[in-house]
C-alpha cells in the first residue's frame, strides 16, 4: 500500500505558487501526515519559475523526493521544465485537463484564487479531506474576512468536484493519518532557529535583509512584542554586527543574521568579538557565492570560511544544525555558549534548511537559562580598574557590566593587558593570545557540546559523513540504502577529534557528502585527524541532494 | 572624583585632545556622574587613544564603527549615558552610514567628533572635512573632493542636538558636553581640534580668529532652517548649539520598550508556548 506521495505545484513568480503550496502542505499536516515542503524560486518578484513541492507520508519524512506523483502546472511550460521528475505514473494537472479559469468563473471568484481549484483537485486525487483544506483556507485567509474565505472555499470545491467527475479512476487510496498535530510543528529551519534563540535568552536581534536569512528577521520582528525582545533592521551588516557587540558588552544576549555577502562585511566585527571577548551569535544562512552568487538557492560553501573568517587567530564555535529540531537546540545553545566562553558563535544554515518546511516534535514550553561570567556587585570593592582580561585556567575572565559600581574597565579591540589597556609588549601579547586560545579545550569538554552522532546500524559496510542540512536527506536515503550508517556533525568547530575517531575506529568505508565543490569537511577531517577519505560526494548547483540521487551515487561507489 | 587612569596621555604636547579631555572631565564633574555611571565608546585614531586615559566603563572598538557599538549599549541599558569619542575620519568617512542612520533614528547617544580636518594617527592624510585642494601625503597635488559638512548633514538627517565646540575653549566646550549629555536623543558635538603636528594652517590662533559664539548672537536653536543656514557658513565658523529639538529617542519609540534595562531582564526561565 502506498504510504507517501510527492506533489509539486509550478508556475510563474507572482502567481501565488508558494502560498498555494504552503496551504496544501498545511492541509496535509492537519490531515495527520508528516510533511516536508521545499520551494525553489528565482531572485525576482514577478515572472520566472516558482515551485513548491511536498513529500508527505504516514511515516516521518525528512526531505523532498525527486520523482513526482502529482505535478500541478500553473503556467504553460511548467510540465516541460519538470520532465525529468515525471514518471509514467505521474498525474499531471495543467490547462489541458484542469480548466482553472473556467472553474473560477463558474463560482464568480477572483482569478487569483485559481490555484485553490488545483488544490481541491489534488485533495480528491490523494484521498485527503476537502474539509481539512477548507479549514486551512479559513485560517490562512481569516484576516481577509469571511467573503474571501468563502470564495476560496467555493473555488476549492469546484476543483474537487471537477476532479471527482473527470479523474475518478486516477484517485489514490487515502493514506492513514498518524502524526498528532498538537505534538508536532510544521515550520522552517529559520523559524525553529528564531524560537530557539528566544528560548536561549535572546534579547536583541539586529539584521540587514539578505536571502535566505531574511525570514529570521521577519519571524523575530513579528514575535518581538510577545517574546519581549528588540529587533532592529539596521543600516548595513557592519552596523548590525557592531551594534550587537555593543549590546553584548552591556550584558544583553544578541544575535545577527545574514548570508555569505553580509557575513563577509561582518568579518572585522567577528574579530572584534574575538579580541574583546564579547559574546556574539552570528547566523550565516548560506547560498551559492561568491559575491551575489545565486541568492535564492542553497550551498554549503562557507564552512572553512566560517572557521577562518577575520584576520589572525582566536577561538570560536561553528554550529551546523541538520534539521529544524537542531536549529532550535543549537540556537539556544549558541546564546549560552557565547556568553559562557565570551566569544563569537557562528550558526551555519543554508537556504534549503532555512526556507524548507519540516514536521518536528514540538519543543518543550519552558526553557531554563543560566547567566555566565557575570559578577555580583557586592564582590566588587575597588575603585581601581577591574582586570577584565585576567588570565584564568579556562581562559574565561569574569566581567562586570557597565553601570555596576566598582567594576569599571575597558574592553579593547587593540591587544591589551589584563586591565584592558592597549599594549604592544611581547609577553603581554603572548599571554593574551594564549589566554583566549585556552577556551577551545574547555569547549570540547563542555557537557553541552554536541558531539558527532551516528545514525543507522552500529556497524555497516559503508559510513556516510556529513554536516548541516544534508542530515535529513541522508536519513531519508538510509531507509533504502543497505548496510549503511551515517555520522552527522552538529558542531564542526572546534573540531571534535576524539569523538570522531571513536565513531570511525571500526568503520569500513567512509564517504563524505557535502554541498560544495571542494569537500570542505573532507579537508578538515584530514587536517585535524590525518585521515584521508578518498570517496566523497559533492553537489554545488544550488539544489540539495535528493534521497534517490544520493542512493544511486552511493551505490555507484561500491 | 577619579576621572583618569594612571596612564599618561600619548598625544603630542599641545594637541587639541587635551582640551577635549579636560572639558569631558569638567562636564562629568558638573553632572556628578560617577565613573561607573557612564560608558564611553572610542573609535580608532588619536582621539580614540583617550580610551586608556579616562576612568569609566569603556569600549575601544573598530575604526569608523563606534556609533553602532554606542547605540547597542544604549539599547541594552537605556539608563546609562553613552558617549562616543570619534574623529572626523571615522565619523564622516569610514562610518558615515552609521552616523546618518543613527541620527535619523534619534538614538540616544552623545557623539563627540574630534574634527582636526586630517587623518593624524596615520600621519596626516586628507580627511572628509579637509578643504578642497589640501595637499597631504595621499593627495600631493591637492585633494579633489569638496569637504563634508558634518553639522548641515546632521541637521538634514534629523539629529535632535547639533553643536560645535572648540578644543581651545574648555569651559564653553564643557558646557556643550553637559548639555549634550542632558539631551534625550542623538547629539552631535563636532569639536574644532587643532592638530599642531600635521595641520599647520588651522592653529589655535587661526581658530580664535575664525569662530564666533552663536549663543551670543540671539540664535534660535529651535529652528531648523536657521540652524542649517548657520551650518552652511564657512568664512566664519559658528560655535555653540545650532539646533536642539525635543523628540522621543529611538528606544522610547519602540512599542512596549521595557522600563527595566534589557541587560537586567530575567532570562532564567522563558516560556515559548505563546510563540509556537
């Protein structure tokens, strides 16, 4: 029995493709399915070609599938563009067999509601409930008033009725529902990351819009009042990162978000956080580069850059969440570790993870946070400058916050002595470099550090190794791949050498998998462990791997 | 009150920065602000080297990026007075976008720009305020650009306190700093600062001959057009308050901005259920 389906709607930008896709995805989610939603669109407001595709199943789904069960083509060329995704079993809905405009006219609705007729027809073909679609429409269009909701209902009904008369033999049996929607969320990686940051005590988010990080700004701005946080759309990425550092110095948990280009502008600020030892969280939602690159597509090309960005050397963390669950968890952790170790934490996501929709378990409501490194005013009793950069065992020095009596000190972007005053003295320089560097060893031993994790059987003939957003695709492919397991890195830097070596000690054949052209994790593994992994799968066309594609590539290697 | 550290200033003898430091000390004394009750953010340059000399909470940032750091501190702790110490290169060149944006937003910070019409720490190249034709090591045939007008720019970009002082008149400058610190919003105090090492044309004496006090001329500092006309004067340089307007500061315009400073908000237990 069929337990999943892959559905795609394709049309021109400005035709409401994403909106229609999302409505259908929410309908599937409401129906009780595990749903994944993936969208492709050009960097345009009108014209071009947009798609939204849904992989839905009674079992957990983690990624899109390439081959389609239903393709809804809203414009003429849609089916032509997607030839390679069509199989003999694919049902293609287009103006040839589904007269959307005629159906809209029948019920005297606005032409822009035509996509809802396609959704009605799809509901019929997939054995979903029309009432669930109508319920979703009522929620989505609630703000536009009852007449708009009603008109959309009528169009959806017309599409459903048309399909029930014309496509009766093609209808698929209904998939039984399993997911309990009140325990699950249907959301994007960017949304999950935003909520995780709030759970971690975020108080100030500063950003300049840049795809694909922009929806973090939108999400946090929309929730700012309810979450009691401040969100500022700043003048540029340089102002953004410096403002967040100022707030961090004054004791506020702050975050900035951008993509590679904006991250490049922030790199001097990154070093400022490093040398002043000011907590800072930077989200880099990657897209293909360099420079403007391919704004609305996905990439994992910035891993080594994130590890090395800014001049000279200082400790930092590079977190690489693999799914929205980890986006939430690691965004919260980032806030805590940035403060605990007084350094910059970079969260690397990408367009695929940030803008795709996933079904995840609802995170718990209550979140506890500890404050780190701060000092009680009663413990401050000198009118001499406070030793902000006192050398300690862990490299982390306590810090009073501006306004605290007797805590007066200077934070300095120049190399400085323990008091924070500028110095060019040889021994002071060495002392401060070493002090900062000490943090790395302690981070790796921190109980909250998230080590690489093994998925699948404990022993296998081949082991896939990856980081970031490939996690879902690989987990999906593991369902088909024989004798294969998978090591995922949720944190790539500092490099967790010990745990990685434990996991790979008995592995037979290792294969790295990344969405960049030179195998950056592969290089890093060699650099950090001396281990050369000769098999690697790379993709760098802006698209994620698809499970079947991955399966075929892996099988070709063996 | 202890105002300075034990580190001796490294400025050239006779540098205008000594006068500005003296005026800052006087104004802080007058306002009875204790060292922990304010934060000073410093840019990179001769002016920024003041970071080592003032005894207060301080942050010595990147060249040109002092203003966003200052505004970030203010958002984090709006009860704290925040001063930005910056030069003409950092404020009107490298960091101009921040200057314009934060003025437009009326962020509550006092910006003291040490304007010596040159880049002095990097050995005397032209700055955004240098007169056209200024010959310097980077412009041996004379600079081509027309000078940037800081006061006029601040006025048209909605700064709510715009003033100019002179490093050679400490009591007057101290009074401007005091008024700037009392102002609730974006305050620009551009300070005419002689650089005795690299700017041989604009000496203390030259400035004394070229400045006049606006407040002795019945200037209406509540009127934007008059302020702009005064800011456009270049033959003689007016000093004093050009413009002062009452308007809520940036943080006061954020809906639901908390009374308790962001930095002091309790984050020990956060309930996210209403967000999901």
